[in-house]
C-alpha cells in the first residue's frame, strides 16, 4: 500500500530510548510491596521517611509501611489476558535490584506520563477518572517498568528530532531498537 | 454494517440490552447526532485461507497500533524492500489529525493511565507523535490529572480541555466519579474516541449485527444469552458483554471446554459460533484490521497459543508480493 517510505517518530523515538533503558541512560525505579506488587510511589516515599526516623531496626510488630521499597530495573508481569486493559498497580516486578546501579540515573515508573504535575489552586477537583485501572488491577501487555521523558508541549518538536527514525520490537524478553537501515541496539531490560 | 447497527440500537433503544445506562444512552445519542471526530478502531478477523469472519470490533481502546503501523513497516523496508504490506496506518493517522487542526483547538491532549508497563503509554505517545506531525500542539496527561472545575474538564494548571484523546474505556469513565460530570461538560470537551463507540466496543454488537445482516459472509452467528437460538450452536464461544483481553471468554467445542477466568461483572454474555482459525505450529493467528477515519488502513497479525487471543499473543509482521503486470 502506498505510504511514506520512512516513518518518522519524533516524540516516540525519544521515548523509546528511555523506555527500553538502552544506552544505560536510565534505570527504572518502581515502588513495590513485600510481594513485589507495584504500589503507589507515595507509599515508598513515606516508608523512606519513616525508616529514616526509626533508623536501623524496625520496631515490633513490623509496621505495614516497612514493606514498601524501591526496585530498580526488573520486568513486570501480569497473568491477565488480549485487547486492552489499562495497567493498574497490581503488576508484579520480577528481578531488578534493591539498590540503584551506580552512575546510572534512576527514573520513576510512575512518571511515565509526567507533564502537568502542578496541582491547581484548589478550585478544580482531580482524580475523578483513572480509578478503575487500579481497582481492576490489570497490567497491559508486555514490557518493563518504564518512563518516558517529559514531553514537550510546543509545536515543531518533529522538526527538532526529524532524524529520529526508530523502530522498537519486543521479542522474548528483549527490546530491540532499530533504525532506518540498521540494528541500533539490542537491550535486555 | 456497524453504523447501521448503531442507528438500529439508538432507534430501537437497545441500550439496556447492552448493559448501558440511561444516562450514558443520552450522551451516546447526542454524540451520535453531533458526529464528533473518531480516529481509529480495530476489527479482529479470523481467516482460514478462504473466508474472513469478524470475531469482534475493538472500537474504543484498541492497542497494538505501533506494532502494526511502524514496527512491521520498518521490518518490511529493511528486510524485503521489494515486497509490500497492507499498511497505510501511519499516513492516515497524520492525515486525519491534519483534518482536525481547526476542530481541536489550540492544544490537543492525550491521556491514559500511568503504570509499570509500556503499552498504553507507547500507544498514546505514538498517537501524539502523529498529531504533532500533523501540526498539533500536544500535551500528555495521566487520567487522574484530568480535573473538573465545576463547569468543565481542566488540566492540572486549570486550562480548559477542549479536545482530548483518551486510551481509557468509556464504560469505566461513566462509572467513575467524574462520570456524572460528563453530561454537564459535554459541550466544552470533545473526547476522542467519542462515547458512541460504547455501542461498538460492547460484544452485544455481535448478535445485533447477526440479527440485521445474518446472510453476510463476514459475520458469525451470535446470540444474546436469553436467545433460544443459541442452543443451535454446537460449538461456540461465550464472551462477556464488556470483556477485554480475552478475560472471561470460554470456548465450548466437541473436544472439550477451555477459557480464561476473570471477574464476572454481572452484565451477561453473548454466544458466538466458533470461527475456523488455522493452526500453525501450535499458534493461532488473528488478523487485526485497522480502520482509520472510517476506512480500512492496514492489518497486523497476532498469534496466540490458543484460539483465545490474549495479551500474551505475539505480533507477527506480514508482507505480500505485488502482482506483476504481464508483459505485452
């Protein structure tokens, strides 16, 4: 069928690098509980603060917040089934590290879509959409905990990145990022 | 056929049959009449080498878009440059966004849930990318970042949302806290896909299509749960009205029953005759036929280890060799 010879992807091309973690540019930081089930970042943030306050040894009985911790890298899995189901916070992270890899910046999985974080002056209510995904607790198809970079909000982005001609492929646990004529990078995430 | 079926649902007030509330039905009627823009949808088709049968229509939140549009195209260009592919998805998306430049206002928003997996973010980011290439200014939001100021839907910095693409099922939206505000804000925000897609993403469209067009070769016999004619099906597939990703779908064949469990939402099932899906080395391919702006735009193939295609299916690129004109 007639179509452009080359498919240009500006935003996604840039996002793919961050998503796949290729080039070791970033490692994904995900908040999980004691069963490695993904949880809201706020749990880990709170846990970090409280752990710092309580210092070395957790008091008895161990409080629930003690179990929240960050995982760096790893892959997510979910046993739900085809079509589309938005991901919630019930995916399980396999593998990964308990501490960040040195010299590699960590990015939070929860910031995958991160523009517009500023909360308004209180006149508007927020959070009225998006609850079902968490309640149902299903994950999407394949992939890893990820983050896309902040996306620009101005016109002309495609021009700036017009040389980005990337494709990405997920095969058997491998992300393959390739360009117009050559395989650019294979990365086990 | 689907458009005729939609008109039939509205004309005969069949919303309750589909488990759609009266409030949602009102919004659907209004949306149907005002014809807001629709970008895409995906028919899942069974093909046994001679006949094509419609398995279902993913009208509201189809994914596997990037794989079909870009990844398999790059695979073709890199490996088989002289072959061709059923694929103009990318170009048609850009063309549709260009058409909507005036309609969508100064900024076009895209929203989905955030989370640890990439598929939703990737699909929405890809669509935003095509919109940018069409000349739109875009901004991505998390669904929870959509606010309501008492009159209209707004961004976290209180900017009114005039047009927004959402990768989030309508049946979930209408049931959530802001669902009750959709009617009040219906004139200030255009949602893409529009709410009338609820009629088509509902599996109840299948028996309605069968009732209306049962002599069409594309259709499989399909019946509602309370239709006695379902007894005529010796082998069938039972699907929930609002099922996704193969959840709660079960197959009943001469060789036994199989299926995928899931939470029963109590909204009922439909029964559909089983289509012949050929097996290739233990894999069952289903064709995802993309419709962009109302026209066929290309296909993607997913292979599953069973006849129920789920989210562990593998995307397989395709090609065809163009016919060579006979020399004079």
